[in-house]
């Protein structure tokens, strides 16, 4: 199925991650070497499971943001490489854990680690990567950076538990859902951006700007993912489309469609998400209802809103190639629905 969300009134450019990739290429080479080194272990299964996901083709957007944010403020050391690697390990660990919690079969177009090695191995290797991440944070020697990343790890875990509490609960409000993704997704984007100016000894104002940028970029990123699950395709999304529906997940398109629907339509959602009547026929009906009530386009409109806040967060900062690259990332994240 093609993408059903129209962005004809999108004001910004389509954006690209390529400027960020180009700017961080040398540093990312060092990050990739460190990833391979720190994912190693004498316990054979650990590097097997870790490398299965690490090498599966993700854009590594979060560590690139850390690298660019540090260079933006003139950082010349090597601590940003360790922090960027820590960020990527934290992200990888959450993916390993998420796939177990969500019982997902596909991740980035490949079988999930849990499908190959089992749930126990996925959880424990995720824990190993978190341990390695915190060791690298300590090696950098910045208590502020350690505090920001450690806090984000705690917030992410809270977000996962919040999502469990909201699972299949169709009374979830939009505010409650946004609180979940703020914790579960946006917190790591925010931390990844903020630790850059921290180790560059930038001002408190600069830290706040990058923190806000990352937070709002993360919110926009997740909302676009929510829309793509119903209006995208598996190749672009990196997982099966409709997985959120099949797993009974409450995402913003569902929240909006449920609240705007008739009593009969709300009963459909209860049968589908609460009672597990969620086959392909039900998925097509869900997509039709979302189109009828404008839920997908409104979800993207929310994403644009947060993307605009991210733009404004960086606006007062001096011009730099890194700033322009980070702005391009916002437009790219939202343009994924084109």
C-alpha cells in the first residue's frame, strides 16, 4: 500500500540526512570502530546478538546528532565519540528490549534477535550494552553528561512502563500518549543533543537550545512513525506495516480516530485492539476510518508542530554547518511520509 498522507501544504523543504552524514563521517568512523570493540565479549552469543542489530542498516541518527552538537560549539577532544557510542548502545538496548516486550518479529527488515536467539538472550545482551554505555560515559569524565544520559535511561524505562499501562486502553488521551512518547522516544534524542554542548563547555542557554531541539525532533520522529505504520510500507518503515494494530498498540492515529468515531466504530476498535480481532480485513477497516476522520493527516500536522519548535530552538544560535545539518534532519524526519 502506498503512503496515504498528503503533505502538499508542507512549508519546509524535504530535508536530508546527507549533510549530517557528511559532516560527521570521520567521527562516525571512530564511533563504528568503538561500537565493534565494545560489543565484543568472550561470551560468544553477546557479539552475535549485538552485531545482528548493530549491523542491520539503521541511520545512527542519534550518535550523529551528538557528534554534530559537540562540533557545533568547537569541541576538539574525543569524548564526543565515546558519548555518541554510548547513545547508540542505549538505543540498541532499548530496541532489543522493545522487541521482546512487543513480541515483534521484524526489525529493520530482518528477523528480530528474539526470533533467532530467544527473549532471554535479547534482554541480557541489551543489559550488557547498557553496561558498556555507562562505562564509556564514566571514561569521558563529565558528570553533567553522565547525569543527562543516566536520567534519560531512567525516563525511557518509565516510558516503557507507561506504554504497558496504556496498552490496549482506548481511553488513553492525546496528552497521555504524548507523555509516553516524550519519555520512550524523545528523551534519548534530547539527551543525545544536549551532551554535545555539555562536553564543549557551552553555555546553559546553548544546552537548553539543543535539549529542546532533540526533544521536539524526537516527538516529531515518533509521530511520523505512528502515521507510517498505517500509511507507509514495510521497506521504508523497516518493519511490518500494521504491526501497531496487530499488537494492540495505542498510538495517536488510533486515539484520534477512536474519539472522533461513532459508537459502532468505537466498538470496532475495542474488538480489534482490546479483544485481538485484528486480522488484515480489520487493518484495512482501521485505515479507512483513519482516512475518514483525518487522523493520519492530523498526526503529521502534530509532527510538523513539534518540528517547528525544534527549528525555533536552534534559531538564535550562530550559523554553522552543523546547525544547518541539524535543521535539515527535522525536515527529513517529517518528509518520510511523502
